[in-house]
């Protein structure tokens, strides 16, 4: 009897198709997805849809309330708040996406290697991860940016370093849960090397929690970038950023509240959209959540 030279991963087979069927049934997730796509699309098209130059100063129009000429009013330099909001979205969302990519590239391999090999390798990697996790994330990011210099590229690097250990520890835990499964043992018995086992079997079967965690990282990165820019460590003037605009608007809360409300509302809507989408992905990728919803729905019908 011929022995198959390829072992399939049963947990991964068909999971993407099933998740794609379940996700549209999550109303909050669909609302979050639509809002996030619109925010990203409008921010990406800011050079074409923004009505004014975001850094153009016009002192004769400073602190004007919302009107047909300036839909969200102007700031203390006469700059159009809507235009700065759109351009600031490019900065905040761009930083969030790059931090997600950096955390994935750094954290996922460390978690897979640590969880699969164990022993001294696991101890070395996890002690390094634990050392980074002992610091409050925002304070660690501030320290790194202060060391590297206040620049948006340094903010991306600092936030990626802050988020990678969280992702690495989560991936390690998921890898420990599946590394002794039968299909992994069968692949090992057939002579598959560590690289093939990690990439072809372990990675594919821990992708579900990774995807959900990446949505959390994305939301956290958007908030962290706004926090660092608010403190003066991120985007430098006159370039627009949601956090930077909030920092400048705090001095005019009584005279021009629209300056503060616009970037605050944008951050809130963006983070809520990401969290709603993350909840939907978590439920869609977890069969136990399907059974729970079916049980609840059946009980309500009774």
C-alpha cells in the first residue's frame, strides 16, 4: 500500500470557505467592514477629494465654524479641518497597516519557532518577549521614539517592536496546542523537516487567532500613533495627523470645539469599525461560536 507523501491539515481544510459564509451573517462586523473600507478609501483618495491644501495658512479665516465653504470649520491658522482630517487619516491608517505588517513579520516567526522547538530556544525567546512585555506599551514606545528621534518612521518602528511580543506569545500558545496533533506527527514520521512542518501545517492551523489578533494590533496601533503624535513624538507640524490635530485643538476647546471633535470622532469611528470587524472574524473562524449562535436563535424561536 502506497504511503501518501502529503499530509493535509484537517483544521484548515475548508475553514476559509466556511468563515466566508459565516462572516456576512454578523451584522456588526459587516457594518464595521463597510465603515473601515470607506475610511481607508477616502483617506487614500485625500489628494483628490480634499477641498483645500491641508497645510495652507489663511489667518483671515481662522477659527471659523462649520459652513458651506468649510464643512468642518477651520483651525487657529485658518486651515480647513476637513482637509486635515482626510490627510491625517492617511498617516494614522498607514502607520497602523505598517505596524501590523512589522508585527506579523517579527512576531509570528518567533512564536512559531518558540512553540515548535521548545526547550532552550523557547526559554530564550520567551524571556526576551517577557522582558519587553514588562514595560507599559505606550511608555516603551515613547522611550524608543525618544531614543530614535521624533519622526513618523521611528513611530512605526517603535510600535512594531511594542506589538510584536504580544503577537509572538499568542502564536506560541496556539502552536503548543497543535504541535502534537496527529497530522503533525504523521508529517514528522514521513520525514518532513521542521521548516515544512512549521510553514505547511502549524502556520496554516494557527492563522485564525493570528488574523483576529492582527485586528487588535491594528486598532491599538492607530490609537498609539495618535497618542504619540498628541504628545509631540509622532507627526511633526505642519503635517496633519489625527493625534497632532487633537493636541493643537485642546487649547481651543471653548472657542472652536469642532477642531477637537473632528479627529476624535475619526479615531473613535475607525477603532470601533476595526473592533467590530475583529469580533466578526473571531466568530466566523471559531465553529464553537456558530453553534452558540444557533443554540441562542433556536431558544428564541421556542
